[in-house]
């Protein structure tokens, strides 16, 4: 007997909607079993992980702060993946945007004006887009797999950031710690209240709403859907696959770079070796959990932001490793992909003889 995946005649629309809910439920169940195997009370751990971050205004603010970059990167990746363009290097584009946008506060710190902040935001988006053009060019010019090139460029960007803050951009008054000079004045995003809430969340929500409108009501949105779902039909309609690759990398890279600049001009306030808790990689989960829909990405971004704050709470209260967050995020991605696969395919047992006949084996 052999277990195979058989394509369904028609995918269930209801299960397509319920798939994220089922993936979350399976993640919670598996997470509880993992906590129990570690000798920790599973109900207490799950409460700390998913509910406790929503029980105080301070923790809610922190959830919103972390949701901002996840949403901003996630909506760009959602458009990418919808077009079957696989940008896996948003983490590197996030870093590149932070570096390029930081040119103004690091090299022209005396320029204090609202236009300085606007220029930083523009340079951040430009830096992310330019860095994303590298895998786009390799894809369209030489046919190189964009998954590999975009992923490998992440480490180049991170090493470049590490070298810059330890070398040319090291704070001369920072006692040789690996960081740039702190951003001040108009080089920081406006903050609200006593917490760390800032303008970045508004930018993220606006970007999601704009892309939702673009995908539903414009020719470009129609083109993305057609090229992604039926490439041959798109070619007959005159839609260029090459232009689509460039567009998707420019959009997703620009938004990731903008998120990077917002992070260093907001919560971080300077350049340092670690400016991201893997936002670029987590945003991949956000895009899929949000069903590649910008509105869905908003809710998925909030959920994954809760996982960051909940992971910190579990680490403090129960003494569990900070890698717990990554385990939960990895399980969530696995169950999302598993559920999506079973929506399109069914498991079927067939005899070995039947499988040989199916492939034309004369024996």
C-alpha cells in the first residue's frame, strides 16, 4: 500500500475560510502538549501566552507596536505570494531600509525638520526596494530561483549592519558599544501616551487598506491575481511575468524597508546589531495566515504580535526559553500549510500494483 495525495475535483470554500482557525486551534493543542511534556502547567502557560498580553493597557500597546512592522511587511508579501513571486528575504530588506534611512540622522544629525523625517521614510522604502531588486534582477535575467537569492541576501544585510555599527557609524561617545548615535528630535517618529505607541502603526494600517483597494478595484490588482492563478491566461492577456516580478519585489521590498526605518526611528531609536526579532520571517506566516488578503493580514499581524509578547511572559513567569515563540510560530506555519494542502488534495491509499500501473510499469 502507498499513501498519495489526490487532487480534489473542487476545493471547499468553507474550509478555505476555516483553515486559519483550524491551524490556530491545532497550534494551541500542540503547544499545550509541549508545555505538559516540559513539566509546565499547560493551561497556565497557554493563558500567559495568548490571553495575558491583552489584560493590561501596557501590554496591549506593546502588541500594537510589534503588530505594525508585521502588518507592513505582511501586506507586501501577500501581494508577492498572490502573484507566485516568492520573496523570502524581507528580513534583509528590512535591515537595508533601516540602514539607508539612517543616513540622515547619522551623517546629517543637525538637519532637524519635518522634512528630515519624511526623507528618512522615503530613503527607508527606497533602500528596501533597491535591495529587493537584486533577486528580482537575478530572477528575470538569469532565471535564478528568487527563494534562494532573497534568503541569502538576508545574512549579507545583517552582517553589513553589524559592521557599520561597529565601524564607520559607531557612536564616538558610546564607549565602544556596537551602536550608532541615538536619534533625536525630528529623526524620531511621533509617540503617543506614556508607552511606545508611534506613527508606524498608522502607516501600516493605511498601507494595508490601500493595497486592499488596489487588489480589488484596479487593473494592477486584477493582473496580480491572473498572473498568480493562471500564468498562461495572463500571458495571452498581455501581462508580463517579468514586469510582475519587478513590481512585486519593489512593493514588498519597499514596504519591508519602510518597516525597518520605522523600527529604528521608533522603538529602537538608533542602529544596533539586532534591530528585528525576525519580523521579516514572521511576516511570511502573517501573509499566509491572513489568506494573502491585506485585511486578513491586519488580524494575523495582531495575533503574531501577541505571540511575541506572550512568549516573553512565559519566559519570565515559567522560566521557559525565549525560543518558545519561534516554536509556536513554526508550528502555526506548518499547520497552515498542512490545512491548505488538504483543502486542495485528499489522502488516499492505493495498492503498490495500482501505483505501478499508473506510471506505466509493465510488471
